[in-house]
């Protein structure tokens, strides 16, 4: 597989996540034409509430609807926003860069982690039949060119 210049930029920004979030570690990832798969490990940081355990749903009610400092939603939102802005600057136009939203999953054990890493590694080989692929049967370069 070969990344386009934009795909390389998306990969570069992904690799920079731990530099912006010192409690985040990247394990495995792949940049796809319109999305990315990745495993981010959040280390415990007593100065950051990543929202992983809330004793009572009402105790954290004031945070509802807002990003929690250092959380996965904040990290992914900032990452996607940064890549999108860079694409708009490079291409001198606006358009769809990513799939809408994202999916997150808490990895609970080694078997779960191994299965997810296998999925990430095999995902590029499944792009040809992906429902998000605009041209089924064609394996495009990763991420669009301008």
C-alpha cells in the first residue's frame, strides 16, 4: 500500500498524538482512504479525568455534552479536525475527508487486543469490498488527492 501526500499527513498527525497528550500511547493503526483504525492506550494520569469511571451518572452531569480533558472523544475530534483543516489548505477547497463520527471500544483483555490488531492489519485488504468505497473493485491510494 502507498499513502498519498494527504494520507502521509494523516499518518504524521496520528503519530504526533502522544506529543500532545502525554498520557496517550499508540499501539497499532492504519490510515484508510476515508478513515483510520487505531489503538490508543490511555495511561492513568491523576490530573486528567478521561471519563473511564464515573461512580454515579449524576455526579458528572455538568460535563454532559462537553469534551472531557484528555478523553478519547477529545483526542479523535482534534485529530480529525487537524487533518481536515490541513486537507482544506492543501487542496484549496472543502469536501468530505472522513467518515462521519467514529467508533470506540474499551479493550478488556489480551484476546480482545489481539483480535483488534488483526482487524486493523487486515483492513486494507478489505477496502475493495467496503461499503464506503466509492468505486468497489478498485483499490485507491490511501486518502484522496486534491
